[in-house]
């Protein structure tokens, strides 16, 4: 794995973690918003946040195993 690929994966992991934090924040905001939004909106945001965290974890695990194999 080249240094560019390593840095690209690290950037992808950081982006996914930041996106998941934003999704959780969005779920909190829409949960406390007065009327007008469907009740499933916060659940969709939470699901997106969890999915981003799972993908970030899988990517981090691949990064560690590829770095250890080197």
C-alpha cells in the first residue's frame, strides 16, 4: 500500500466519523423540533449515523491489517 492510499483511507475514516456525528446531531435536532417532521426522520438519521460508523470501523480494520502485513 502506498502512502497516498494510506492517507486516502485515513481521510475517508475521518470523513465518515464526522458524517456520523453530524447525523446524530441531526437526529437530536429533528427529535426536539416542534411538529412538521415525520416521526421516522430521527430514526433515519440515527440509522445513517450508525451505518457511517460501521463503515468507518471496517475501513479502519482493513487499514490496520494492511499496515501490519507490510
